[in-house]
C-alpha cells in the first residue's frame, strides 16, 4: 500500500515536471465582459483575424502564423472558429486576437486592443531564456479576455511543446463561461 502511494506521488511529481517543460499560463486569464455566446457570432462571420507580433524563430512570419493559427482551431469551447493572419476587409466583425511573442516591457494585455503592438514591441528570443506569449481577444478597442504564458526555449513554431502552450492559451482565451457574470442559479436560495 505504501509503495502504491509513493508511486502515485512520483507520478504526480513527474506530471508536474513535464507540465513545466511543456509550458504554462503565467498570468491567469482576465475575463472582462466576455460572453461565450459571442463565439457563435465570431464563427458565423468567417475566419477570426489573428494579429501576431514578433517572430523569435528561424522561420518566416507566414510559417509562424500558419503554425499558430492552425493550432488554435478547435482548441476552445463552442463552435469551430477558423483563425487567420490575413485581414478580410469584407468581414464586419469587430473581434480579433492579438498575440505577441516575447513581448517587451512596454506591452501589456490591458492596452493591446487599444494600441496595436508593433514589431519593435517584441524582443528577440534569448537562446537560453523562456519564450513568453501574451494574447488578448479584442472587440474593437476593448479587451474581452487576455492572458500570458511562457515555455522553455523552443527552436520552431512546430515544436510540440510550443503548440501545446498555444492550445492551452486558446482554451483559456475563449472560455466556456465568464466567471464575472451571474447565472440564474446564483439567485436561487
């Protein structure tokens, strides 16, 4: 019995260590006025414009964008949303995702929707340092949700650990419920 308990704790510890190696959300998701029903609206308007700032990889911006947006598809609650790095002038949706790779000190999730980050707002990846990612779901100039995450240094946008971090961040960026909104059950005694 004691041996089973030790093995169980060892398994938990190993899982925790591997989760650290894969990456994690370092700043919990901020959820403002986001309503999950919005996801149906977004999905119905066509691909969601995803603005990616920064490229710490030895790959083209197009390859990085493709790796990130393809990883985001199906990684969230609700209807399937396609993500694109190409802005569609005919898509009237005010929604977009802003994602900054290795954001500089001047970048914060609170202002990412009001002032679009520029390439200078992203710093090159340090070879030994972690890769940091900050993301926000914007409705026009207003932030609906946002979060930050990091992962140990990776060399490619196709790295399984990087893709796992992007999937985890997408799941939390587009949550199944807003913890700030009361449900009808909250009024029952």
